[in-house]
C-alpha cells in the first residue's frame, strides 16, 4: 500500500497510532540502509581503534542527517522528480553527468564491499565457499528488486530494518563500561592526526552518503507516481502541510534509528575489541570474528546475522539509487513500481551495478580495502552533491513556492560545510 499524505484532523501534526507504521516509509528505509555492511565495518573500526571516545560523532551527525535527508525528500515530493531528474531539467549537462558518474562509481564500489562483507559473514556462520555466497546474495538482491511487486517489496524492506536490532542485542551481550560510553557519546574529543580524520570522514561518509540523498528523493517521487491522491506539490500546494509533516517525522525517526544502531556497534566493539587491544579491524565480518573469543558465540552470531540482514536491505538501495540517477539523467522511464518490461533500461542499470560490484568482490582487488574506502569515497563525493542540492532548493524554477528557508536551510548548509571541512582536513593531512 502506498503511503498517503493523509489529513490529520484539525490540522495539527498528530500521527494517530493506527497510521504510524504505515506512514513511515522512505525515511525509515533510508536510515536503516545507512547501516550497511560497509558502514558496520567503519563503525567497528572506529570503536576498536578509538574506543568510546568516537561515540560523540553519532550525536553530532544526527541533526545534520535529518536536515539533509529532509531536504532530499522535499525535492522529490515537491517536484515529482528525483535529484538527477531536476538536474537534467534545470542545470548544465556537464554538472549532471559528473555527479551521476561519481555516484555510480561510489555505489558500485559500495555494493562490492557490502557483498564481500555479507559473504564473509555467511561463511563464518554456515561454512562453505565465499564466492558462492557472493553470487547467491547478488542474485537474491537483484531478483527481489525486479520480480517482487513494488508494494510488497517496500514492505519487505521495512521488515528487514528489524535485522538491525541484532546490534542492540550485541550491546547487552557484552560488558559495557557505561560511564565511559555516555561520556564518549556526549563529550566531543578530537585527535589531530591523519588516521583520526580519515576515520572521521569515513564515519561522515557512511552516515551522510550521496546514495541516500538520491534514494529518498526518488522514493518520494515514486510515491507520487503510485498514489492517485498525491500530486507534486508544485501542482497541488494544498498537500504541502501534511506532506512536510510526514516527511519530517519519517526522516527524524529513520535517522534516529540509524544512529542508535551505529552507536550500538561502536559501543559493542569499544567494549570488547578496543578493551582487548584489537585495533586492526577493517571489515564488519572481521569484527564479528574477533568478537567470538572475546564476547562469546552469542554476540558473534548476532553481529554476523546483522551483517547479512543489513546487506539485503542496503544493496537494493545502493543499486536502486544508481539506477534512478542514471535513468533520470537519460530521461528514461524509471521506477520500482513499473514492470520490468516498462523500464528495461532502469532495471538493467540495477543489474549492472550489482554485477560490477560482485565482480569487484571476485577480482584480485582487496575487498578489505574496498570496504573501508567506499565510505571515504562517499565522503569525497558528498560535498559537491550537497552544494548542488542546497542551490537547487533555493531555486524557484525548481521548487516553486516551496523553496527551503529558515532553520532547515541553515542546517543543510551546516551539514555541507562540516563535510567540506572534514574532507579538506583529511586531504591536508595526507599531503603533509
């Protein structure tokens, strides 16, 4: 069932309990997919290497994530097009092609890193040969996108978000020094070294990722397409009040879910691996394996199962956001709600992105390096995309009367400047 922008009685933004879960959609799925195996690897490395002291980044990134993702969602809901669709209609072609190319490269590397981590986790749990798991998992992800009805597929993605609670379980399966964990979550601590800023950019790159911008904007546009009641807000301004209230609630809850899970991963690895002096964790599967002798088989199993579950959620989002970007840039017929024969090129990009990702995993390229650096690449790609988004949402030709002003605009620019600062600091340390 499509998520409708329903009237809320007397106009107050009160979400009745019976509608609550149904109204959660793109924001919840986007937030959950943010904790993909690549992100889990990044958070695991951060917790193992830096301990509880890096937890404050989750508190810092939460409002930034909410702001930039709400801006992304408003682009799709207001215009009825995703980010690339608006770029191709209102901006130079060179800018469109550059951003789409960067996104496709970052996403395919991310897909490869995620497939590698999922396959390694499955091999740790069940035995067998890792390449077989890579192929099987890639086929499952692509097959689900292409052959499952859109409404059922969205529902399946919502249910997959529950797999992330395995990391909350992992926290309670280990011994946590809660006073240090709380201080680490609320008191910022900076270490002016290259490794620290590379880790910081990797964290920002996996929490504020370009593929999430494209996915949420395109999913809002998709919901306009599948719903008879919804229209782009530029054509139906009366729907704006409830649409923006729904988007805000959906995004705030989705990003909170994402950061709580990320903090749980940092705390669980800081409590075990960092405490034991194990700092050379580079993948999520490696973190799970290292947990076994330290925290026991139960924590190991929870951590490993979470990797597979989050990958099944994240890979369709990664491949889908790449396909939306490429398809909208080419003005193809796009959308998961369309049958494969109605959008052959769109679904072909999904399959191609997943195939290239799987090929990276099966190639001599080091998957451990790909896993960590996929987050860093996302961090490098994010600033130009965010700048374009902020300019787009101030453009009346794009947004009509719904240009973004006030605190949301300030928050979007703060998020953009924060990403630029961290990337610049990282590059400066590399060159020093």
